[in-house]
C-alpha cells in the first residue's frame, strides 16, 4: 500500500492531468473540496447521454463552525485490488481543522472476507494486525465497528501507540526507509548539479561530434545547390536568380554568382520545466532557438541574402546522457554558380560553342556533358555549380530548326542568332 490514500480524481489545468492524493494532516477544507469535486464528476450524464456513474454521494458535518468529518459513499463500486463490488462509505475524520484518520466501512462485506482481501493484496506489508504503507509511515487496521460494519482504519504511524512486540521493528524499518530516501535525495541533488553544469555550456559541434558537423555541412551544400537548381524550374521562381527567359532577352545571356561565406550557428535553450504545485502540474515546454551570423569573405552578396533563402538547423547532441546545445562555424563556403543560354554544334562527340559563349572555366564541363548528344545544332540552357566542392551540371537542349522551338520564350534573340 502507498503512503497516501489515492482517490480516483483528476484535476485539470493547463492541459495537464494530475492524480490527486489525500494525506494525513491535510487541511479539512481541501479534503472537502476534493471529495465534493470527485463526487460531482461521477454524477449526471455526459454530452452523449451516457451515465457518469451516479453511484456516489457525499456529505459534510460541522461542529461549532468547523468541519468534523467529510463522508463519501459508493454504491455497488467495483474494487480492483479486491476483485469484488461493494457498498461502502469513507469517513474523513478531522481534528483541529486537519485530517486525522480515515474510516472505510463496508455494508455488505464481512470482516473475514475483508481480511482475506487485504491479506491477498497487502499481506507482504502486514505485521501483526497492521497493514503498513511502503514507507511504514501509515497503516491500516481492520476490525468490526460497533455499528456492525467491517471497518478499515487508516492512520499515520505513531510507534509509541504500537504494541511493544512490533514497535522496535517498525522504528527500525522507518529509520531504514528514511536513510534510503535521504541517500536517494543526495544522489538526486548530485545528479541535478551535474546536469546543470553540463547543460550550462554550449558545445562546439565539430569538436564533440564531427560526423554530425559534416552531415550539417553537407546539408548546407545540398540546400544551396537545390536553391539554385529549383530557380530553373517552371514551378519555382527566385527573385535573386534570373530565369532563362530573362537571360535570353538580356544582353549577356548568362549569369554568374560567385561568393564565399563563413556561417556561424548557435543553439539556445529556452525550454521551461514542468512545475508541480501539488494539485496541478503546469506543463513545461521544449523551446530550442537558433541564431546565426553569416559573413561575406569575398564576392558581391553583401547582405548574404543566399543564406536567408535556405533553412539550416544544426543539431543538439548528447553529453553524458544529457541533451545539450551546440554551436558550429563553417568557414570559407565557396559558392560558384553559372547559368545561361548558348548555341552549340555537336558532331562526332565534338562540341563547339557557336553563340553566346559560356565562361571559359565551365566550357569543358559543358562539353563533357553534351558530347554524347546526337549530331546537330542546339539551343542549350545550362547551369553549372560548385558548392564548396559539391558539383552539378544540368543542361536542356532543343534542336535548332527554321522555327523557334515550342516552349522557348527566349525566342526572338536566339532565333536571330546565325549558325556558324
């Protein structure tokens, strides 16, 4: 048995549920409120017309303006521990405005049957005629009351009132339990101090988990590559990267983005722990926030707008079993991206740029990509990227005919281009 008398009561607050307990020494008004509330939850019907039980009643007695007892009675209530249904009343007896003890009287259960049920459920904690709680600070004693009802009396353990043959044993057990609880509390406090010390620091991701650091770097590269490649999709428009149509109708017919950045990310823990106020638990929150600082090492993207267009989240890591915040610096991330429109002639694996030549440093990459295409003259849309060593080359060809190909809004200017 537990130290507290556990009621089937749920208190709602901030979306959190908490099982309520009643303790010896608790204020009489609090006990009254709990019993009144728990009875109300078992009375009436829900919004679907289902009965809430309707088998519980309660009452309260006063003497000279003070609560002397709170009574809650149950009809045909199934008792899980005893595997039987019973009619019974609980009498919460007060002394000096506090709960002193609790009597549970069973109308239709004999004392013999009640003892058998207690022996089956709590026999391992029975000493003499007493059934003790796990910490030996409370006990239940069974007897036949003067009104003829089998009665369970629940009280706080006072070793001076116990029979001499079990007094010393209970004192020793209580002392042992108190020592165990003290040692547990010391260990808990030590663990909390250790946790606080570990979690108070921010850990360098590269130093403490290089594999996650490298994974994040690859994520940065992939996100940047995807950003540029999506800008060429008809389903995606980027305000910073010109479309092929815009390039075709411009003078240069090509676009080049070359910048080098250093990216710094840092996590901060703004989470809030749950708070237990006894009658309600205020739910905590998990709130990890990330800040970043992007610096331009070289190039023209002075506002570092590229990194505002991608979403990167560095991970937390575990140190000695605790989740901790990290920081990470990714230096010298070189981003080189070329996009444009050109006209080529392909013959026997040889690729010749005829008009609107790409930048020289990417021509060989485009030739390698195009050399396996069939013989002919083509209008080519291309994009070539090197994101901190992560390379990609994408091309889209349309064979040149006397008519401008369908779907090419580049038209006008390309159609006028002469084939050499």
